[in-house]
């Protein structure tokens, strides 16, 4: 008789264990705190880049917040479903060309003419980095050079003359 009662109570013990184990009592926050981030993208001649998007790539959060570039070169970063802004931290930056210049995914089409060097379409070769801090963030303008292969798919020699 004892065996039967013990087996009958097993599901209750299992459910209780799951509830305690999945209680979310860890250190991770339920949602990431997002901080407003805005900036501007300029071409080498000082004129604004008039389309495309800025992508911030984090190696720690796994997030890649983006900002659509307006006709005046300005952008505001958005983290998709999480909302406007980006979590505090260090980011590498890439500039994705507007539709028609780049292929899907923001990578340039071979031979496609870009108004800036193709090194900027990859966060590892762009040399662009930003630090998002808690609170409002207005970034220094990104000034994109046309040097170092202005034809998409060309060589990526040299580094851009950019801020860190």
C-alpha cells in the first residue's frame, strides 16, 4: 500500500520541483534596459548619406540594434521587438547600403557602386566602434571615406579614418 501512495505523489513532487527550479531567481534581468541612441552618417565630402541603415553589433548581448538612415543622414537606433534604443555596452558598427545597391542582408553586390568604401559594410573591417552608456546617447557623426575600394566586392586594404 505504501508503494501505491508514493507513486501517486510522484507527479506532485515533480511539478513542485519544476516550479522551484524555474522560478527565475537568477541574476539575469527579465528585460534588457535600452538607452536612446541617435547619430548621423556623413560622406567624405561632408554631405549626409541619404539611405541605408546603421547596425550595431554586440559580441556580449547577441543583439544587433539597427537605425534606418534618413535623407539628412540621421538615424535612431531600434532593438526590434524590445523597443527603441540599445543596451549599454561596446559595439562594432557596419553601414548597410540601401536597397538596390546591396543585396539582401545588406552586403554589397559585386560591382555595385557604393557612395562609400565597401569596408564599412562589415563590422569587422569598418573600424567603427561605439560605446552605448546608460541614458541618452548622441554619437559623433560617422564620416565615411570613399578610399579603400569604392566598388563593392573590391579589396579591403587599409583602415578608415574614423574615430574609435
